[in-house]
């Protein structure tokens, strides 16, 4: 008779030899915040647009990573927000605007914006038009972004937007850092009004750091623009060009570029411009730090100029036939190292 022995092992011993698979589930929506990587699309631009179109939430947050995209991100506007983790890189490879806000009726864009969490990088290319395009809208914002590489376009392009906060961004290495103008939407004209540009680094752009110009519509000037406590440095043509403005305040900024640092009314009238309490490091390669052209009512006071400019003018009046430059204030209140605090067509004067 053959003896057989049954081998019985405890269940716990058997389980210890089984490899259990680990699965991480990434949710597309958590507390109403949309993760665009969990939505369908050929690139992150398409995925963001699909996430918003799903109706499952109004805030899109792009998780940390590097993303290449050619599809324009179309921000819906009112009550929606695009967020991006610090350190994330968005590489735009298309030929238009990387991000448009809003994509639709300007009346629908209230309290809408883009927040880069202190370090989200938006990178452009030589074919792109702009990094962020703010179309006719009300009460929008761009904060905490790094925008660079739009070498033949604009870092931020503002066409007819109203009540905009541009703050705490780094806008570098573009053709123009920030461009303001008016535009037409559905037959109505919109000026770029109440644009608040504050606490940004705007540097190494090949033309202007900030350029405000008239557009194609029969609109008012760009009204009530405030350029407050920014750093402008190394911009190719100059730092701030105000060429279609009324009631603009330039205050508390740091200027250090080789071109004209503030230019007012170069070809069209600008009215009621104040340039106060700014710091200028002036280069010997230019004849003036501040240029006044067409327009009236300029208040240029309490600024400080330092640099190797021992000749030339701190402020140069370049009057023209399109209204002329007159009604000036501020003589004797600026600290300057140029030979002349004020000049008229390059000739020193004590009575501007």
C-alpha cells in the first residue's frame, strides 16, 4: 500500500508569494478642478479646450511637466481660470496666439484669468503671433507667468480689453513685451482701457518693453493705463512707448535700457501723461531718457537719473504739428546726470 502525504500550506503563506499589482488612478476632475491630461486631445491645447467643453468644471490646472502644443488655448471667459504649476513648460509651436482670452463675446468675460503659480513658462517661436492675447473683455488678469521666445510677436497682446491686471510676470526675449491697441468686435470699437501693469520684469525684448498704439477702429485713446513698479531692462528700441494714450501714469519703475526709456506721442497725440518717481540708468548711446512728442499736459517730476550720460538731455521735447508739445510741469524737480534736465529739439532749456 502506497502512503500519500498531503501538503497543506496556510493561506497567508500562499498570498505572500503573490505579486500584487499597484495601480495609480489620476482623476480628471477633483473638487471642480479639471486635469486636462485626462481629457481627449492631440496636444495639451486641445485637451484644455476639451476639458472646458465638458462642462465638468471652470478651473483647468495643468500639472507639472513639459508640453508641446500647436492648438490655440481658447479661454471661455467669465468665471473661468487657467492655472499652471510652477516649473511647467508650455512650448507653443503654432503660428497664431498661444492663448486667447476670451474666445467670444466681450460681455461674457468677467473675472477671468490666467495664473502661472509663480513660474509657469510659456515659450514661443519665430512664427507665433503672441503668447497671451486679451481681446475685448472686462476685468481679466494674467499673473505669475514667464513668457518668452515670441521673437516676431508679442508676449502679451491686448486689443480692446478693459480693466486688466498684468502683475508679477517675467516677459522677456519677445519682439514686443506688451502691446496695447484698440479693436473692433461685431461692429463696435473697443479701446484698451484701465490696463494695470505692475510688478513685472519686462526685459530683453527686441523692440519695446511696452508699446501703446492706435488701432484700426475709430476709438478713443487707450485710457487710464497705469505702469507701476516694474523692472524694464535691456529692451532694444526702448522701454515704454505711449503713442495713443490719455491719462497714463508711469510711476516707481526701474529703467535700464540702451534706447529711449519713456517715449510719449512719437507720431500721435497723447494727453495727460505723468512720469513720476522713476529710476533711470541712462546709456550714453541715446540723447534723452524721456522724449515728449505730440500731445499736451505732461507732468514729469521727482525722477532720478544715473549713468554715464554727461551730454544730451534727460527730457527732450520734440514738438510737432499734430497738436504740439506744450503745458509741461516738473522743471527743476528731477535729479539728472545729463547736461540738461530739459531740452527743446535737443537744445538745453530752463523753460520747457
